[in-house]
C-alpha cells in the first residue's frame, strides 16, 4: 500500500538556521502531498500542500516542492525561529478504489529550535 | 473560526471499562475520522465516516467501534479497554469530494488505561 517515510528526529537547530526535513513517498496513483504541523499540546494543522507534480506549496516561510521523479516532498525554511519548534508530519492523500480521500502519514519529525 | 472539539483532553480508565470519546465539528463537514497517535508510528486511521450512520474501517479498527448519529458528531467507542489502547486519540473532519481537501484536527484526547 501507500506509505510515507520521514527522516528521524529530533532535528536540533539554532535560531535563523536553514531547515530541511526529508520526506519520500510510495504511491500507486497520483496523490496529493501535505505537510502538517503539531505544536505542543495541540492537534495537527495544515502547513502546506501540493496537488500535482512540480507544484510548490508554501506558507509561513516554509516551502515544499512535489517531485514525482524522486517521489519526494522535502520541507524547507530559510531561517527558523524558536516558535517553529513542533512536530512536522508529511502525508499523502490517496483516493484508493473508493474515491474517498484518506491521509497516510509519516511518523513525524520533531524540530527543536534554540535561541 | 473552524473548530473540531473533543470531549476530554485527558482520560484515565481501568482495563475492561467501556470508553466513549466524543468529537464535534462545526463546519458542516461530511467526512470525519478517528486516528491514534503513538511515538514512532505517526498517525494511524482507526475508523472514518463519510455520512451520517455510515462508517468504514481504517487501518487498525480492532478493539474499536464508532457511531455517527448526527452529521456534526462522531464517537469512538472502546468496548472493553485494554492497556495497549493507551494512546493519544485525534479526531478530524473534512469536506467530501475529489479535491485535496484539508483535514481539520481536534486537540486530541490522551487516554491512559491502567
């Protein structure tokens, strides 16, 4: 079945450092790809998404590009802040045989940013 | 502001008890989901529902059941709680359709079964 693989964490960075969190996927169809973020004590919230190959999703300084040739959707940010400390989940949306959109999540990557 | 609420943030139950986790959304979404979140495993889908009284098994339905009597409410039921059901439970909702619709999540219920 479909799956998502994320880099293991935690990722520890100093404020203003460059961030990359790797995400690769396996899917039989043409999924949409998402990054969700979970701040401490909260549920998940959508950070960005891309629906087809070469699309770039962006939000709050974060970016990710849907790369079909490498089956990847890596998350990047040029300058992280302490407030970016959270767990980041990569996910794909697969309609399967029912046409019903379900999300398949990676295991999550914890980001810790120190001042 | 869109909202998904869950009945409890923290819950402690004993082995063998029947447990109800409630989820309510105010966005008139057709789809609702229950996930459990465990360290190193990410989120795993337990059950989902695409309409009132309709339900489908997710990837790990064993030991759980669900109920959706009203569009805005989706309940997860542990018929006889066991220690391996100690986890964080997350509810989500989304619009129905072929588009890449965002799922909106509640804050989660941390359940401990002793």
